[in-house]
């Protein structure tokens, strides 16, 4: 049941993102000062308009594209980089593990905003900054969790048995260890996907959002702060879109995990 | 064991050192510190004069050596913005930060772990479905949005709680809840996942077959073995909480370390940034050390001799 | 179980502590709470140039001269009279019978000690720079209540500086005995309020000075609370936790008015906003015709009505009416036809023009939105504008390093006197200037800043403003309107110099 909900939501978001220019009749970046801050239900603007008169429905739909883009990019980069590093570190142990963990510690011990500021100094504000900053911060979670899991799985009986049978190390890693660690990677990935989209909101809050007038849910939410008591719809609809996307992707991740993990099909 | 401990402590020192070096470089990349604390009608040559006097015109290597030499003695210099001892400013923020972090962590564990365990044990029940939706929403809601909503409802409309600041226990409620909401969701989900993993293991079947009470099965056999990923996450998060929760502190005007660090960074107040990062760096690596030791205690197979 | 009950009771009781300082209580005890977004940087006067810091310090310290809240002309404060002795010497007659908060008497030695502290390079005071007090050569104590300030060249701005927070008077004896570091934490002044406590990042509390020479304040206690997040400040105003809040944005005006707890008070600020057209590097803006065309192309009135909802006063030249050296100049009318003609004359085709506009975000009222609106307006003529939003520090960096695009948005203020506005903004070597290398302008500026005679000074600045207007280094925008949220039980009028001075506030029981 949950799986259906997950699939339906995720597919809807993807379709909405793909069909944005056709579903919404307005241009998301077209400003119309005379009709600023109109409430939902205004003719021509089912979800209302923002402070510069831009149609909110159009911005939310186009925002879906950006959200999916940011999510996919960052998840791919971090999962691959972090996962691989964690895998190797956990499996080989000894110094690669130590080095990796210390590098992760070094990075985690300084505040995220420093990363964002430094990247900002190099590439300026905008989409690249967001993806780079999020990736730089995100790989560590994978690395640590995967390493921890690998350490535990390594000790399990079937792994010992396979090693005793003379299975090569690489085969051991990819045939026996990885499949048992994969569910964790998938769950973490699904958690991270929605988190990266939400983190975009936090980055915008700190002042490092996308360049206007690009519609991104996070920066829309961040801007809506100033209008909280005046135009509730500016916070409600992007927030709703964010929540539904996160829900859908997470449920999907759960379903994937359940499918991949035979032990649980009891 | 002792050798391991010493080796790890040595690594901690190395990490802090590397961290400081990295931050030293990164912070200088972010821009000119002198501009931001000077009045706007300052002339170019006066800017230079100030920079000269503060030592920013010296070659980078010299600045770095000077910084390290002083940092080892606990002297991070004077805040460019406030003209006071930088480390002193950081330490002043500690009580407030610890209070908030402690409450948030306690709240998180108290809510999330039972939630996760029950969800796993009663898999696919209504409880499980509802808790999944709730935890996902907990993570999908940006902290600032949740905070502002809570302020609007509880402070403006109902007048039950203050909008922010410090003072009484009431001031602690909303910030702790906002922080905990996010972390609790994560911990709950991972707990559920980890417990589910363990429940499928043979020793659990054995324990059940032996006729052990269900709570014993879960408490002793399951939880201990699924603890690893949970503790990893909790450890990561404790470290981050102690570094100060920037967004929450800003929204609720909580005088913590996160807020200080962010403002110092945005104002390019280098001495304060270095002091703050040194502090969080040490705390963070020590927390990780504790977490790794906890691994060893919980799962003897993982222990490094 | 008993422990749990006890815990609940304790929690409830400590929650009750919240309502202790509700608005009704504060009306009775005549306390006031002001909400600011930033906190002060020090408690010692004449050290750091920072609006927030100095605004709070003015409650604890006095200046030599005050400014009339409406005309902004200088008025006696710690000095009862002043006169020009010769081109480089000003003489001030000091008020008798004034005491510092620790009992120390105020006299000419206080002035001397203040300047000694300020100009000592070891103290790294911002006020020791040429824009402030560097030209001061000597402080002569003629007698305990007469003091002379001698400058190394004619310096007519002495009166302006003496009437602003550029000269907050410090206590001579305390400075010597306690030293600047201690005073930076526990200040002593002659002002209408005494220091009580400062909890960093949280609040500053001052209480009424009953022996204040101009009469005690109506307010008994002022708490400045530092709430960085705008909507949280707004929430605090709406819930009655704070009584005064600055910088209410135009769209929130209705919400505040309808809340029943607070009203909007507004005033025209001396702070100005402008769109700088950079001529300091090669580009279309180096041609004066293009710059004039831009002034005709941008519809400032539309920006004011639509984006700022009427909350700005249009400016036609570099100085605003609130500036003491203001002179009326001819406005650039919004005239797309004229703009097209000027572009053509300069050999530029607006349809192929691609410009970059750098703007900060959240630093000035609706700065980002105004920049986007300007870009939209330019689009009507076919000009493509790329708006680049910068983090504040980066924005300043870019301007200083001449690294911005063709235009940038900036504000300046409080812009209360001509020299403080024109000198730092139109010369090529000034830090935040966008315009320069105009020999005639440089000469005129250099001359105007040394003119001491009032009539000659007015004439010099009038000529300067006409010159600048013709050169069109900016698209002249407006004077900000400051919108304050003020609790209904507080009687207080905002000032054009942006000072939030609680000495002028009265608590009116409802």
C-alpha cells in the first residue's frame, strides 16, 4: 500500500515537472508589478501570485524540475563517491579506513556554511554553488554509514564461509558484502534525496540560494518568510510540494529496499 | 586497548590540526576581512593601513605560523568586529548551546528510538504507516518554516510561549522541538531499518523459539545488534548539534555558538571563526572517538585490539 | 509517579515566568522593549563606526551638540554655544553642572580625554580617519568650561561631526583609572540612561538616569532585544513582546495596523538608494549619453508606487532633501523616446545591449526586488539585463575591486551632510565609488570641503549637485522611508536620521 502511494506521488511529481510549461499558462519568471501578492483563486492565478506578480502555480511546477535536478545530481555524486569510499574503507580497514574517517572528521568539524561561503567565493551564488556545497557535505554520511555496515556484515557467517572457501577478495566485496549493504545505501539515498531538496531551503535561508528569478522551492520558501503574515500561500504551496515529493521518494525507497532484501520477505 | 586509545587521540590532534589549516585557507578565500568591519566612507589607504596593522598584509605562511603559534596557547586574537578576545566570545556561548543541544538530543532519543522499534516490530501496521508519514514529513519540513509556524501559533496567537530569546524553561521549548523534529525523524527511520535487519537474523528466531519474552528478544538481542547504525547517526548528530544549530538559533534569537559562527563568517571575522571552528573540531572528533569506542563495546567482533 | 508530577509542576511554574513582562505590566512600570536585528559591537563610545552600536550608545553617552529632530540643524547639548575663532579653530562653551553616571563632573578635561583616547593609534578607533577626526591637531582647554578644537586645515564639518555620534563624550578620570577595556564592558556616560547589563546576542538593558541635566526620561527602563530573524521580530511585535521595531516592509503595514497592538509610524529617512552606473572600467556606461539615457529609461515613479507601495521619496540629484547641503536640481523625466534618441546618438543599439546588474539581498528595503523590477523595465526597450545577487560581503568586495557588472545597487546613509556623501562616492580612488576621473568634479569637491562660510558653502554645493546631476553617474532613485512598528501605548515619532532614541519616548497608559 505504501509502495503504491510512493510510486504514485513520485510519478506525479515527475510528470508535473515534465509538463510544467503546458500545465501552467504563465511564464514563471514574468513579473507583473501591478498584480503582486494576489491570493489563490484570483482569476488566472489559481495559486496566487508572489510579490513581483509572478504566477505561483507556474513557479511551483517549474520548481519541481529544479528540485528533481538538484536531488538527482547530488544523490548520484554523493552516493557514488561516498559509497565507494565507505565500501573500500570498511572492507580493507587498516589505513584506508583511518585516513577516510579522519578526512570525514576534518570536513564535518567545520561548519557547513563555511563550505558554502568558500564555494560562493569561487563560483558565486547559484545552482552550481548549491550542488557543489550539498555534495561536499553529503558524501560523508554515506561513507560513514556504509563503512559501519560493511564492518558489521564482514563479520557475518556467510562471509567467513565464503572466505574460507577461497573466494577472492574482490568477489567477496562485490558478490557477498555489497548486496547486503546495498539496502542501506538505497534507504540512505532516498532519505538524502529529499533532504537535499530541503537543504536547498536552508542554504537559501542563509543567503546562498539560486539566482533570481529562477524558481526553486527552497528559495521560494526562504523568501516567503518575509510575507508569512501577509501572504500565507507563498509558504504553503512550495512547502506542500516539497513535503509530497519527499514523502513519495521516501516511500519509493522503502519499497525498493523491501524488494532487494530477501531476508525480510517472511 | 590502551594503544588503540592513544593512537586515536593522536589522530584527534591531527584532525584538529588539519581542520584548522583547511579553515585557515578557506576563510581567506572568502574575501577581505577588513572591508566588512570598516565604515563605508573609509578611504582605500586607510583600509590598507588597518590591514597592515592587523597583519593581513604579511605573506600567508607568516600569518599561518603566527596563528598556529598563538592558537596552541589558546590565543586566537581579538575579534575584528567586537574588539574582544575571540576564544572568550566562543566560550561565552557554551552554556546556551549545551543546554539546547542536550535538550534536543534527549528529546530526539526519547521519541525516535521507541518509535523506530515499535514501527519495526509492528511492521506494515497502521502505526507503522502513520509513523512513516510523520517521520518523512519531519524531515521534509525545513527547520525555519517549522519554527516560524510554531512561533505564529504558540507565541502570536495563543501567547503560551515567548517568540525567542533565553531566560526561562519556556524559551527552550520551541527551539528544542524544532531541532528534535528533524533529527528524531532521521533516527526513527534508521532505527526501524536497523531493527528490521536484525529481526530477520537467526539468533532472533532462536531466541523466540527458546520462548523468551518478546520484550527480552527486542531489548537484549535485537537492539544491541542494530545499535551500530543508530549510534553512528546519533553520534554524527550530537556533534553537529554541539556545533550549534544555526537556523534554529537565528529564528529563535538563541545566543548560541552556531549563530556566532555564522555571523563571524558572514562578517569575515577571522579570529572568531578560527576560535569557533577549533572548538567544534575538537568536540566533534572526541564525540566520534566515543562513538567508535561504543561500537567496540556493543559488538565485540568489531573491537580493534 | 510522584517525581513525574513534581516535574510537571516545575515546568508549568517556570512557563508562567514568561508572562511576567507582558505589555500591560510594562505600561505600569514604564518600561520599553525595542527589537533590533543586530547587536552592538562595543559599549565604548568613539571607537567603532556602526549604526546599531552608536544608536544604543546614545542612550548612555551625550554629544557636544544635538540635532533638531525635524530640521536636523545643530542644537546645544553638552556645549551651550559655539563659534569660529579663526579658519582652523572652533571654540565651544560647555554646560555647567553635568555629572557622569559615576558622579564624576563633566568639564573640558572630559573632551580632551575623549579626543586623546580616540586619536591614539593604539586604540584603533575608526574615528581617527580623515573622514572623521584625523584633521584635528589639538584640543585646547581654555578654562574648565571652554574648549577649543584646532584643526590642521579649515574643516567646516567640525560642527556636523560634533553633533553626531562621532563625538560621544567619555569620562576622563574613569578612562584613566579603569582603562578602555573595562569601560567597553561597563560604560559610564552623561546620558539619559545608565548601563545595567549586556547579555551578548540577547539583550542590552539601561535604566533611567534621574539626574540627567535635561530632565529625567519618561521611560524608566529600556531593553534592547536582538532578534536577527525579521519574521520573528514581527511576531514579537504582534505578540506584544517588543514595543518598537524598525524596518517594517511596505507589504506588512496592513498586518501591523490590523493587529490592534501596534501602529505604523513612518518618516522619510536620510538614507538614500541609488543605481550606480560604473564608469571606472571600460563599458557602455563610460559614455555620459548612455548614462543619461538610462535615467530616462528607468521609470522611478513606477518603482516607487508598485514595488515600494509609495514608501520612498524620489531624488533627482546625489543629495536628498534631508541633507543639510541639499539644493534642488532638475529631474530626469521618464521618457523612453528621449532615451532611445540618446542611445542612438551614442551609437548604442538597446536591442543588442546586454548589461549586468549587481545587487545585495535584504540589505536595503526590497533591494533585490527593485533590481529585478529595473531589469524588467529595461527589457521594455529591448535591453537584456542579467541581475546578479551577491552576498553582502561579496557585494562590497566586488565594488571595491571594481569587479561588478555595468551597474550595481547600493544605499548610503545616514547621508546628512554633503561632504560625507559626495566625496566618498564620486572620486576614482574612493573605496565604494562607481564614478571618477572627472578632473573638473575633483577640483570642485576639493574646494567645497574647505569652505567655511555658510553662504559660500551653500553655493559651492549647489554647483556640485548640478554638475553631478548632468554627469548622471547614477540612476537617481530615492530616499528610503523608514517604517516603524510602534506599540499602541508608546508615543514616539521616528526621526529622519534613523535614530531610535528612547529619551523622546513616552508611555501612555491606555
